[in-house]
């Protein structure tokens, strides 16, 4: 793990879930970016393929079934206030089934479907990065 006092960036994933031109966002309770609205996601486990981590995290946090994902891009968040440094691969899922739920209330406090013109605030840096990758045809 390294010498005491030496920290390394975390490797994470985020998943944009779109349905009917709206994005699913959850309000975070934990750092980094506690109190911000964000896409679902989390850390990649050792020996876990990144795309599988994106699906796993999304299914755990939402209760949805994710059919397939596509890579959107990446994001890096460095938060000195939270002593957190994350590099995340961002994916998108357009084919999901079920209705979202609050399955991890210790991590997330609220959720909703939002259009581009009605995004909640504050948005997490991960959500901002992911939205920057989206095509207007998908996300109105």
C-alpha cells in the first residue's frame, strides 16, 4: 500500500443512465463531493474489469438491471478539502430495466431523472464531466 503518508489515486467508474432523454442522478452523502448530485459509480475492485465494475456499481446503487454499457471517456477529480484523488472511466447505459431505488441509503440520499435544462445543483465534477460527453440527441 505504500509508505505511511503516501497516497495514490483511486481508480473508479461512473455510469450515465439515460431514459427518455433524461439522466439519472443521485445525491451523494459521502466524500468526495458529499451533498452533490452525481452519476452512479464507485471504485474498481482488484482484478475486476472496468466495464464490469461500472455495471456492478450501478446495479448495486440503483436496483436496475443494466443490459450493456459503452465507454464515454474519463474524469479526474482532485479534492484537497476531502484528501481524495480519483481517476474514473465513464460509461453510458441506454438499455436498462426496472425502476431506480435508494438501495444504499448510507451512501445516497435522493435520486431523480433530469433533463439537460433542469439539472439539480450542485453537480459533482464527475457528473459535469459525463454530461460534457453526451450528445444533445440523447440528452435533451
